[in-house]
C-alpha cells in the first residue's frame, strides 16, 4: 500500500510539474500590449542660449503586460536615449531600452520617437537582442508616453502604453 501511495504521489508530482513547465514556456511568436511607468533625468544637455538643443537622458521603470503573463510582464527596464529639440518644444529622439524579467532574461529594443518637451511622445521600436528564453528574438512595436508631474526639479516621470509582436527562433 505504501508503495502504491508513493507511486501515485510521484506520478501526480510529475504530471503537475510538466503542466507548470509547459504553461511557463513563452510562445515562439505572438503579440503583446501593456503599460509602463518610469522616472529619469537628463545626464547631459547641449544648450543654444537659454534653450536645450540636445538632451541625453536615462529612464528607469517597470512594465506590465495586459495578458498578465509573458513577454514584458512585470519587467524592470532601463532606457538610454537622445532627444534633439527640432523646434521648441518639438523633439525627435532615439535610443535603446533593456527589459529584465524575474528570471534575469533580457530583451533589448532600439526606438525612435517624436514628442514635445512639455507633452507626450509616440514612437516605434525594433527588438534587437535577447538572452535566455528571448535569445534570437525579433519583432517590432509602438508606444505612447505621457508625462507625469515631476517628483523633484531636474527629473521627469512618465506613464504610457505599448504594443507589438515578436518571434523567437
């Protein structure tokens, strides 16, 4: 009887473990959408008189996938970017963002955006690098960022939405 209970217990463990592993695997391709929030500060500015001409900045934050799991869900991120003030307050920028998930795997994308010093921004991105389960990832997407009140002078905060698609070999 003890042997039968042991076999049944082991079998249930294996069945449940297999189910959890299969569920935790990331689909090889798919669509994503979600929200993000971040905070940052300029690290350098080139001025033209009293106005910024070019701004280098870093942004740190987190993201949440609308599906409640999968790519970009409960990730932290760091973005490094450059914005040119093309005509006050209009900006045009580009940069890179790296997202890290709970397993330590990362996805990096390159982005381009247009926006405003006093308003939001819209942009597109291309997924260019991944590690772990994201190794070889490709894809693209878009986002919209909206400014929040600054927490302290010399910083910026924002929130926004994103969407796109990906493929992993």
